[in-house]
C-alpha cells in the first residue's frame, strides 16, 4: 500500500502528490493520502501517531511517499516504532533539520537514525533540488549519507512543489510503480513455508 504524506500546509490542488494519488488509483494500486491534522500548525506527535495507526492497520507492506515536512514525520515514525510493516520510502524535498520556522519546531531535532532506516534504506530514495530555498543540496546529501538512503539531485527544481512547476511528475509515479512491483516477490518469499530437511 502506498501512503502519501504531505508537508506543512498540506498539498493543495495541482500538487504532484494529488496527481500521484489519482494516477495510482487509476492503476488499481492501493493508496492512502491522509489529511494530517492542523497542517499550518502541525504537531509531530500527532502526525506520527496517525501514520503509525495507518501502518499498524495495513495488511500489506507500506511504501511511503513524503514531501517536505512529511519526510521528517516518516523519520520520527521509524525512530519511534521501527520499520516493521514498511517496505520503502520516497523522501522528496525534506527541509533542513535546522530550519528556523516556529510552526514546525516540534519536528526538530530530527532523529536521522541509521539503525532505524537500515531495514529499508537501500530501497528508499531522497530527492532534493540544487536550488531548494529550504535546504542546501550538500546538506540533503549529508542527510542521505547519514541514514544510508541514496540521494537524487534535480537541477533547478526549487522545493519540488506547485510553485516550481511540479504538478504531474512522472518520475515519482515510475519510482512508486517499480518499488510497488518489487514488494510482491519479497512478500512471496517471506510467505513461503519452511521445509525441514
């Protein structure tokens, strides 16, 4: 199941996350796009609790697609509850963990735990831009290195949102479909009965 996690102030009309949600539903992919509480004055504990409930209730592995502050919500989720039930994460445009913006301070400091990310790191991806106003590309690369997640840097993509021209975003759809299809063989392997010698 794909779980889309918006950032501060939500992902309004025209945002690539809205487009992705629709495209996945058209293809019959199970997807959930929760409206997390108080997006203009978010509380980390509240967001993480809601995401944890979604993962706990899922009957299939969860693949997260997070944007901006949503990336740090996923980071906190893994640090607090581990990666059980989670298969991978696409982290798009995480803001600097040193961001000085009072409404989001409950999310910082961010855990960035290599141990928490280890079970899914190699299947995950962090996407950033070389001109994101909320983080330097070098800082995003350092985050990826710290948690063991590969980093992909886009040129001139800003905060990878509507304002920087990201409505339909085929890259995200292709990544999700590849990751989603890869879950099935791993799931089948886990469900094979153990045969004694």
